[in-house]
């Protein structure tokens, strides 16, 4: 974004999307397995990025890789036919990537329960040259609309 172009105002409420649960997400203890949360977060990103960046230029089509995940499990989630909701927002932007924060929660119609908080580091990547690539001004503008606070994990010093 040029110095003359003002950043878009962040939204007051994080982006929210619904993600269905699968019967196979459960483990032997009867709750959604911890590794399945990564799939739920990925599903939310796929849905969200198409909306944030548009069908024609989704970052998924141009190359983005995960550099890190951090997840704090707050409450056990058991399988049910109703989807969960994932709040998703940008917690930081740097030259070749950005961080996303998430809250995995019940839909408002079912209550207020939060099951997990998470953060993912993402890097834009050019697979042809096998190198990270810089965010464009257009990418930065799309991300600026979704900026929020860093994830407040209970056990970290943030």
C-alpha cells in the first residue's frame, strides 16, 4: 500500500464462518481429536480467503504455506450435526506473510462456548522458484480489513 493510500479500517467483529464436523473427527475418547483442529482451521482459511481475496485471486491459488501453529484447547468438543463456527482475524503482517488468530466456538444459536484458541503463521510462497514472495499492496489492503489483537493464550506471556 502506498503512503498516500489509507489502510482500511479493521472490522469490529472478527470474520466468522461455519465449518461442519465429521463423524471421523472423533477419537476413542468421544471428542474431536486435537489433530482434527488443524483441519477445522484449514477449512476456515479456505472459506475465508475466497471471501477476503476474491475467487479470482485467492492466496490459495498463488501459493501460501503454513510456517507454524499454536493451539490452546479450552474445552472438549464432541461430535454433533451442527457446525462449529470459527472466528478468524489477522494478528500480524510482515514482508512475505502474516499471522491469523482463531477462536473455535459454538454458533450463537447454541451458546457462547469456546473450544480452542489458535494462531497460524502463513508465508506466501512461489513454488516455481521455491522461494517466499512478498505481499502485494492489494494483499495488504485485503488483510487490513481483518486486523485484530494478538491471540491471548492463557499460558503464554502475551
